[in-house]
């Protein structure tokens, strides 16, 4: 297997590693859930603000990036309504939220994988550094997926294989990037904008309100921790 593909796969599997970290602790308080949901909010906000939107807008085709944002926002709005309409009231706040988080993370893992491929086309080291940054923030993203699913009563094995499937999207994006490297300048802004719209919706309408219900003050601890993690991974 190509070296950059292996690196991309390992970066993706850090999502699963983050979920496994949550399996170690069996009992969860409202405060703990508030911190983890706040962490997810901080991670997603930072990824959008520090990475995805700047990258999308720097590529030519800003209209595509903005179009992608609205499309991603609209898709999650519709998906939100469909998923929640099929669930009982007690499932809505946690299991449904977990699936929505998975969707948001999956949609931005694809362009992240593409970014690894683009970096490796410049220098092997560049691709590795991008993959390292992605790996770092995939850990709290895995925790963000697992936290509501665990609290909602889903079996750990089910959570594990779901995060593995999510993890495979990163190397899939890298493969796509390697195969379509010549056309990426036109495609990437749309993909990054699309993922950004999904994540903005998640934070504003799902993660932050849910975190507030579990712990209005505790959520800020997680939020700033997530912001700092991604800031360091992006700029340091």
C-alpha cells in the first residue's frame, strides 16, 4: 500500500481511538456529557474557522464554496428532520444526535483526506504534517461521536464498527484526491464549503443546545479545550 495511504488510514483510525477512550469509563454524569458535547462544539467550530473555510475561500471558485455551505446546511436540516421524525422522544436527544455528528464528521473527513493527497503531491513531509493535524483532532471527534451514543444506550461494539467505517472515509478521500488531482482546484471549495455548512448547523442547532441542557457552565470547558486543540494542530 502507498505510504501516504497508510498515513491517511492511521489518521482516520484516530476517530476510533477517541471512541475507545470513552469505553474505558462506564458511568457518565451530566457534567461529563456537557464537557464532551462542548468539546465537539469547540472542535467543529475551530476546524471550520481555522481550516476549512479559509482553505475553501483561498481556492479560486468562492461562489462554489458559499454554495457548498448553504447546501451542507440545508442537507443537515432535512436529515435532522427525517432522522428525528422516525425516533421516539427519548431517543431524539442522544442517539439521533450521535448519528448527526457522524454525518457531519464523515462529510468533512472526505475533503480532509483530499487535503492529505494534495499535500503529498507537493512534498511527502507536507502530506504527513497535514495527516498529523487531522489525526490529532480526529481523537476528540471520535469522543464526540461516542459520548451521546453511549449515553443513549447503544452497544460499544456497534459504536466501534461505526467509527471504523467513519475512519475509512479519510483514506477514501486521499485516494480520490490522488486520482483526481488535476481537477481538485474546482472541486475542493465546494466540498469544504459543504462540510462547513453541515458542521455549522451541528454546532448551532444541536451540540451547543444539548450541552447546555446537561451543563451550561461545564460545556465551556469542553468548548475552549476543543478550540485550543485544533488551533495548536493548525498553527503550531
